[in-house]
């Protein structure tokens, strides 16, 4: 199946606007698959999306491989939701396959599983966390038609993407691999993963 042809309204969004405070270096530039993680995520999303964008803060430099969407002033400073809303505002009517840049174990099988469970009538389709059984908003499809409802929640003071999914009618998908969404936040976690992960790591 040609995913690009069937998902002509689906855009990809790499969430890379964090400060990487706990890691002490830019997580988007860490290499797990022989290339910077931002390139790995972007290449993955390009398999399924018409176009892929990098979500970043306005004060971050652009990344040449992808067009950027800066956090809009009215949404800035609110973490990942800033990037999601800014993208939805800039490209109205498009749906968004969103992935954080610190999920090195999420690959093609994970994305295909997510898209297979997608319900376009919902606000979003997200995996269920294997840790707490709550929706995982940072590897999810956010539907463009839900922009107004998400914006309403934001204006009511709900700035956590997970809380928005809990409040909304999100479709939830089970992970067939419990480690797909293991995120890497610290140098210790990073060093541990590259010693055990079943892919080639390049320093």
C-alpha cells in the first residue's frame, strides 16, 4: 500500500523544541542509528507522510534537512503542545503524525501499528503507555479537524497533551512491543541503551 498516496493530508512533525536539560546536550542530535536522531525520525515519518516538518522554539537554529515550524508566540513556552498547536494553526486542514525526537526504539512497525488503529473521527489516535496505561501523545496522530477543540482546551489552561487526550475522545492503540516508546532523557539512560539496543550505534 502506498501510504503517501492514501494519506495525502497527513503531515509529519518531529518534536525537537525541548531544552534537553537532563541530558545536557541536544537529544535531537544524539546518534542511535548511525545518524542524528532527528534525521532518523524524519526519514521514518517521510515513509508515511506527504511532508515532514521540524517543530522548534523560535530561538533554536533551523535544521537544514527539514522545513521548520517555530512555536507561535501565543503558544510558546508550553512544551510539546506549543509545537502541535503551532503546526495545526499554520497548516489548517492537515492531520499530523507527531513523534518526539527521544524515542529511538520507535520504528516502522510502530508507525504502521499506530496508523492501522487510526480513527479519523477522533481528536487523535495514540498508543497506550505500557507503564501507566495512559495515552502517549508524543507518538500519535492528531487530527486537523480537532484544532478548535484542542485550542479551546489550551485557552482553558490545559497545556499538557496527555490531559487533552484524556479529556477528549482519543482512539487508543496497544503496543505490540512494550519498549517502542521508551524515551531517553539522561546520559545514563543513553549509555545504557546503546550497549543493549539491537541496532548499530555510531559514535
